[in-house]
């Protein structure tokens, strides 16, 4: 996928997240794109690692900065305590409109992710993202074992919180598979 196609998908996801109540801070975008790529299989090609607040891609951070430098995105400053969010510019809308084919190709996956995590807070996104990462990387179906692994990796996440995140991620995977496996 070429860079501007990726940009169009990112711009559409930001639109959809905004419609679902997200202020589209970088953490929201990072976690949402992680889910879009890893849960739904949209081939964005970003490398994610487990970082301070769950899965994080330095490549994606660089891409978001490049999109700002190319005037596709701008910061919007919300009411405190929120950090600045990213908002599509008129140039960004033109890019997205130019690449409607790729956006339409993945529109159902984008809508699925926005609907499932668009209004989640940063703390919940960290837990959910880490739960998906642990689920994908450790290939363990046992919920208790995955919750323990999350707690080991993120000691500030209690076992109960980790277990609830694993359950929610499993439910999302199940809903996605039932909607898209036809």
C-alpha cells in the first residue's frame, strides 16, 4: 500500500473515531490503528511494540507527524485535561476523496473499529491493546493465563482489569469473525 493510500485510511479512521466520541489524540489513533491492522487485517504495515501505554508504533508516530507537515492533519486543542487531538484539514479531505477506492475497500473494518473502541478512554485502550497484543503474540486461549501475562507486563493493571480486557477483546474478535467471515 502506498503512503497516500495509508494516509487516506488514517484520515477516514480519524473521522469515524471523531463521530463515535473520540477527541483523536495520538494514543487513540495509535491503539485504533493497531486494532485495525491486527484484528481486522488491514495491511497498513506498521510495526508495533509493547510500550508505556500498550502497543505503540514509532513508524506511525512519524507518519502522523509527516501528515501534519503535509497539512493533512492539524492539532485541535480541546478543553483540559485532554491533550491535543488530530483533525483532518481540507488538504486531508482532498487526499481522502482522491483515494476513495482504498477507503471504501476497508470501510467496514474502519467502522467496526471506530464503533467498538471510538469512545474508549486512554486507560481502557491501554488494557485492550495490551490484551490483543498478548492474545496475538502468546497464542494462549486460556483467559486467566493471558490476564496474568498482562499483569506481569503492566503491574499497574490488576488481574481483574486484565481479565475484563481479555474478555472484551475476545468478544470483539468473535463479533469481527462473525461479521466478516462470510
